[in-house]
């Protein structure tokens, strides 16, 4: 979880808040007497109602008004952490994000990888992605907190650039020591460089591109933020189409946070099509569906997916972003696509299932997945594939294929499929 700071006003019960927060989040939340540097931490103000506006103008990310129960503060911290995780995941989208991810895959065998980028470009998000490529648990640690490091975890270390030069040297020495047993990603933000003394054992840095070099991604990123807002609010939000188009001419000096704030502002002013009474030109509708995620290893997760209406559900899966948000019981979970064997939806949801006119061709089969799990049901053939053999269907360019199991229609990932046993 991203580190979060609490800025307490007069009248806050620090002792009870400390107990509740440590129980819920360990050491990921701390108290501060003043605002940290911008972009360093998310800050929640616990203040009197009269101080809310001033705290937000000063740079706080959220607030809780006094008097308050510790449980209310815990709820706000959870919501802010989940939302921040969503924003991190958005950084990976688009052509610019894909190019960086491809480079990270090329460096998968590296033991210590440095990622550099301007503040707000998603450097930590890309570092998390690389650290998780070997399926080890990922822990994000501040450079000042490298004493009790969990065994067996891949590490993402942040905040080196904020330290004095002599302390940076000690941190790099500690990183070298830890690298004998752990994969480590070091996220450097701003103009920070790598200590020249470590050039002999740290590979050349991966440069995370700033927004001005990812203008082609702006529309995609803006839409992603719009969908996250839809999930958070529980209803469709709309961004004016001409506003999204205009975003491509902006240089975005404050990177992803500036884009996120812009989308927030546009959605606040233009909450729904009905409130504007505008023409269809302004609509950017969002579809949603309740889905069951069948996870690698046999587990399931149930929640709601959101995607842009210009895509059918099948086509939205083919976009293939490495992470996607799911609204699970009112909380946002960021799920790695490689962890999902199949997306299941009720067959009754014809509009979401995007089933073309299905023909009366039934091939019963048992699917054997890489994880050892199986699905028993029948292939779903569209008019395009009516005369296809199963092998032809599976050799098509699509990443997913339709498979009916009882009343559920699965979009099964070919990536996780080992073999098909046809049943008579």
C-alpha cells in the first residue's frame, strides 16, 4: 500500500487513531505535523469542519472532520489507498506504457533495476510491475526503512532522491547487500541520478517517459481515469468529447496527477448527460457488467468491470492491458490479467456477452488449464466460426474464446489453456 500521512488538527485523539491504524495498516500510515513534499505521500487531514477547505487547498488528498471515530479514518485511508493504486495502474496503459513494459520484460533477469522518471510519470507503478514479473510478493519500502526487510519478497525502493548525499551512499550500499537474496527495483523521481560508485553492479536505468512524450496515450489514459471514477461513484460519469480531444495539445507538465485532476474537474462539472442536456457528441458512455474472475489455481473473485461503450465486452478483453480495475463490494481491486484464466458472465446478459447469432452447433469438452483446474462445458460458435473445427477456433488471432459452463458464459484465456478433451 502507498504510504499515507495523517495531519491532525486540534481535538484529534492521536492515541486511539494510532492504535486503529497500526492494527489495519501496520507502518504504512504515519502522523505528520506539516505537509510532506508534493508527491511524496498522500495526506489525509483530520480537522475541524472550518479547516477542511484550507487543508485541501494546502495539498491534502482527503479529509475527515472532527469529532470522528477511528473506524471512519480507517475507511477513508482504505479508500484513498485503493484509489491511488488505480491511478498507478493507469500509468501502464497505452503505447508509451507498452513500450516501457516491453523493456522491463527484457530486463527480467536483472537483479537490481533502476527506473527513472519525472515525478508523476508512474515510475513506482512500473517498478512494481517489473518486481512482480517472477510472481514473488512485492513490497514497497522507503529508502529510510531498509532494516527489517521481509524475506522472499521482491523489493521496490523509493525516496533515495530525497536523502542527503552521504545517506544516499549508505542506502546504495544496503541495496547491494540486499541484492544477494532479493530482486530490487529502485524508483528514482525527478532529476536524481545513480551514485557513480554503483555503476559497476547496477545496470543502466530504464527511463519512464513523461506525458509530453506520450501524447498519443492521452485519450486512452483520460478514458481510464473516467472509468475509475465511474467505479468509485457507482454510476456513469461523462467527459465532454471535445475536451478529451483538446487534451492532446497540452504538454502536461505535472504528469498523470494533472491529468487525473483535470478529469475529476470535468466530471464534477458535467456529472451526467441529463444534467447537461447536451447532444450525443458529448456522451462518452461506460458499460459495466457483473463478472466472475476465475483465477489461476482455482480461486474466484466476483465484482463489476467497466469499459468504454465503443467496445463490445469481447473486444474490451482483447485490448490486453496488463492490469485492470474491478469494483468488488464497493472497493477497487487492481487485478493482473495474467492471473485470470477466464471471465465469466451470466448467459442472460446478452448485451454484455456480445453473442452474435449463435448457431446450433454444440461441441462438449473439458478444458485443462496450466494451473491444473478444469472447465467442463461446450464451445460457443458464432456465425464466423460455424464451420470451424475446435483447433481452428483456438488458432484464431483472438486471445479469448467463448465457452459455456452451465448458465455462465466464460471468456477463456488461450494463454492459460494446455489442452482440450472433447467429450461425446
